């Protein structure tokens, strides 16, 4: 993050609460659509929001990759306080938001699909004092984080867990 001046966003989903299991509808085992999210507490001066969904429990050493990125949405309009489920599943948005590139090298939501065990999935929302000037293919987690550096006004997250059912 950046400094103590970053305000806290209260991020929620009607699909699950922090620490609860993410319903299969929002996973690769179900419809693979994004859950709804809402947030409050954004300070004045917000120019855009960013959503990152990350799984830090991947079986890859942390020095190689810190998390598996399931969703990148950036330049969400500043007046936005919620998104519906299945937001941007077809790549377009009424508020000019853009889809960045995930660890799957796709511009779309790819829900939880842990290879084994229970994994944690962090749905992170950032409020920025600017928009991000990146093309979707180049808007990876690392480039988004670099573009946000020094521009985060507020941040919040909701974390859900998921374990695949045995078939």
C-alpha cells in the first residue's frame, strides 16, 4: 500500500462475507461469474476505482509470483459504489471500466479453481486520485500496482474461501 493517509473502504458482497465460502456459482465449478460488490467510505477526489481479485495460496514459491490474479478491472467511474454480479462478463461496461489481464492471460473474470485444498480469494477495491493509462493487454497486476503507487486514496477488501468438491 502507501501511507497512513489511505482511508478505509468498507467492501461487501451479498454472495459471501469475509471468511465465508464463496458459492460455487462464482467459481470455475459453477457459472464462473463475478459476485456483486459494493463499497462505501470513498473520500472526495476519487477519479477512478480498481478491483483486483487475488489468490495468495497458489502452490508457486512467493519469490516467483506472490498471488494468482483472477480479475483486474480498472478505470471504474468515480461515482460507482457497487457492481452487479456478472459485471463485465462480456467485456463492456456502461461506465467505461476496462478489463486488465489476469494470470490466465485473459481479460475476463476467472473464478476460484484451486488445484487442491482451501484457498483464500481477496476481492480488493482501490479508490484512486487518477485514472490508469494502460491498454488492457498491458494492464497486469504488477503494472496496475505500479500505476497506482502514490495515488491510492482508499482501500478495502472482502475475502472468501473456496475448496473444490471431489468429483
